[in-house]
C-alpha cells in the first residue's frame, strides 16, 4: 500500500504526540511525517476482512478472549502505525483498556502486501512491530499466495496448498492459504 505525505500545512499541526491523541483516520506517523494510506484494492480489502473474520471467529469459538481489530492505531517505538489486522490479548485489554491509540504494538499483527509495496519496507515494518511489543507478524502476499510468519526467533513461509498457523499468539488459529487468499 502506497503511503503519501499529507499536505505541509496539515503536517505542521501534527507531532507524534498529536497523532497519538487524534490519530486521523487512514494515516500513520512515520519518520516525522504524517502519511496517508492510499491505493487499497478490492483484493486487499477482501483479504483483510476475511482474515479479521477468521481470527475473530476462532477467538470466540476457542474462548481465548481478546479483540480483533482492523486499521487500529498503535505506537511503535518511534512511529504511529495502523496494521491491517491486529489481535489484542485479554491481558493487554485489562492493562490498557481502550485508549485512542494502543501505546505499543499489538501482539499479533498482519499486513496485507500490495504489488506496489517494497519488500524491504514491509520487512523493516515487521521488525519495527517486533521491537515494539509484537510477538508475531504475518506478511500476507495475495498476488503470490504467500504468507510469511515472523517472530523474534523464526521466519516461516506458507504457500498455496498449505495451512498457515499462529506460532505464539492466539494459539491454535490456522487457515488454509487458498481459503484466505482465494
């Protein structure tokens, strides 16, 4: 997904702390700039909705609790982000409640990768999440039908015909790559 800077007159009004207070919809605060998310395709939106629904249904049926979010704002060590899909554990809900912006990364984050995204940028973003409280990051590549699951200690690639599984967060959750991306 392409991120473009907000007009300079608006940018001057926002610091990271301002973003934490108001987190304008569809924006992230990255490297000192307020950026607007653009170019969400129908495929991106469909995969995002399916993944969020599957996670939510599993969370409910397994009675693990917590909450599943889409485009919910969180703060990493130095940025303001909005992961495509995120899961927050019951323990962190109890600790933080429902602030306007989660003050750390979500434990489980999924980013849907578009054909215009640079792999290096998405990998760097996954590392940013992991350094800021995430335990598991999914990079979902709808065009290639790949899902890369990244934790502090491993990187796993799941392809068409395989079942992708959580490694740490939301134990037991799994979905067929074909089902999610088909």
